[in-house]
C-alpha cells in the first residue's frame, strides 16, 4: 500500500528536475558563437570584414628643396576592413640621412595620412592553398607631413639647413597583400603580410628660407626667389597585418 505513493513522489521529483534543466540547456545553445566565424571548408570564399591593424618598416627616398635624402623608419595604420575596401588612418616616422653609405643625419619626417585601399585582383584558396589569399591593391589618400631638421654637431662641417615646416599632399600607392585566415578564430580572424609602395608629390613656389649652422651656432641664410619646385617621395613599407 505504501509503494504507490512513494513511486508517485519519485516521478514528481523527476519532472521537477527536468523542468529546471531544460531552460538551462536552451540558454547554453543560444550562447554559441555565430557559425560564420568558424570555417568549415578551408577553400570557401574569404570574408574580409573587421578591424584591421598594420605595423612594420618604411624605407625609401625623399626629395626636399632639390636635395635627395634616404628615409628609414617605421609605419603603422589602423582602420576598418569592409570586404575589398579598407579605410586607414596611417602614421610614418622616418629619419633622413645622406644618400649612400653615410651616417650623416639631416632630420626626420612625421607623416599623418587618411587612405582608402581597394583589393583590385584577388587569388583565393583554390589557387594558393587552404585558407590563403593574395591581393593586388591600390590606394589613395591625403597626408600632412612635418619636417624637422637637425643642426650639425661640432664634428660636422658647416651646412645650410631648411627651416622646420609642414606640407600637405596627395598619396598614391599599390602593393601586394598575402593574407591567411584562421579556421577557428579566438578573437583574431586573419594574419597577413603587406608589401607596398607609396608615392607623394607637392609643388610650391615659396622662397627658400634657410639657416646656416656651424655646430649649434646658426645665422639666417639669404632669402632668394626661386622657380617652382616639387617635393617628392617614394616609401616602401613592409608590414604585418592583423584582422579581428
């Protein structure tokens, strides 16, 4: 007579426990990450969307006031990647030295830029291998470049140096972007390497303002009119790229 109530009590407890566990299982399923963040087939089309950061080196030459300098420094940029297009805010710092095998430093440049980059031609995984992509890109933008010139030290000969100044100009470039997709990204989705060429040019007709320095002692140089000049530069950047 007592077995039936005990069986009913056990059945009710089981239903109650099942009622508490079912909602928890449903919530856990809803918390799963979106399936498109996980690559099922390493040869499927590439989705290049997310924040992008690049950092690396910059080397090339700069022509200022009809004088050529070797530029060596670093480059960094950040911005969103939206399919084939990338919007970037960039920064370049480079020291300007005497061309050739020389350690004579003349000054440095700081360049701030806003660029738009587009992948013009893409080769996907079926051409390069699982999860890999190679793109030929072009870019264009606007930049503001600040020139800072060093005075000669006591051991260096007297020389005429320009005054510190800033210039605004357009930036055009092209290059290669080798990109690799992570199959199961944990925050970071893509890692790449980019090799690019950036060209700039700006014309002006202002007089040549210089100072003549022997060591730290400087005097104002002559201000003479001159024909229009064009400051140009070519920088080659090699950067690692990360997309989240």
